[in-house]
């Protein structure tokens, strides 16, 4: 008769086998847990700081009217400025020139800006050499002229050397929305706080002229959206 193995001797081996059989499952649980933690961290932005940084910018862009989603270099500082910083403001956009019969309007534009800026008016100047070649200088020369001659404080933007005014994406939109393109220097576009309505005023309309001032005041009286 064959000797039967002792039951007590078999138990440790059985337990070791059971532990060995369980180990792959435990490892899978650890791996799954690690994957879940990584996914949660990614979703929360803990592993992607650049994505977190982009979120506020995306939100700000979505809140900005399409008309203002353009950036230009400041004539005064050379820094790039997004027009979105002016959302909720009433804007008076003007193409300017230093050697034009209307150049004296700089004085009236600055006076209008200082009078109404606390109520939400911003004048935006875009020097251009499109009409009569009356803005031939460099950006540095234009900035110095505006500062020393008229004490300009309202925002001015750099002149584009190789493109005409109509190629400026902001002006392309203003022309489309108003149905009128500038025919000379110091044409004026008046934009409401929502960036949805544009009024057009010709070069001969002075900054202190009644029709323009009334239009500015009417738009300033409207409450900003939201």
C-alpha cells in the first residue's frame, strides 16, 4: 500500500500556491489604481500647467466681441496689445496722419478722450500713409510728434509699413459692419460697448462737433452688458 502524504505537510504548499495565484490580481489592482490617479490628475490639470494657463485666456477670448479679437503693437510702448482689453468700452477708431489738413483734429480727439474716458470712452488711433502720403515718418517719429505737439495720451498703434489700411483686420471688419470705407485721413468709426454696432463719421466731422458728441454720449449712457 502506498504511503499517503501527510495532510499537514501539504497545507503550506497549498497556501503558497494560493498566494502565488492571487499576486497577479493584486498587481492588476495596483496598476488600475495608478492609472485612475494619473487620469484624475490630468483632468484636474495637476500634470498639465500649460493647459491651466490657457484656460483663462480662452475664457477671456470667448467673452470678447469678435470685432475686438485682434492685437496690434502700441505706438507708445511697442508692446503687443489685445483690443479685448477694451471690451465694454465705447470706442472711437480713427486713422491719423501727421501732415494732413485735418491733423489739428488730434487736439480735439485728445480733449474728447480726456472728457469722457472716466465714463468709458477710448479713442484708438491708427496712423496710416494711405491718403496723400501724409504719414511718411517712422513709428518713433510719429510717436514723438504726437507726444510733443499734442500731448496725446489716448492709445495709438504702430503704422503698418507694407500693408494698406483696408488690410488691417480691424478696419476690414469696421468697413464691412458700417458699409463705409475711409476716404481720407481722420475718418472716424464709433463702436458701441457690445462691439456689435458701428457708426461712421467722415474726416470733416470735427471731434467736438455736435452730431459726434451726441452719438458718443448716447452710447456712454447705455449700460455695459452682463
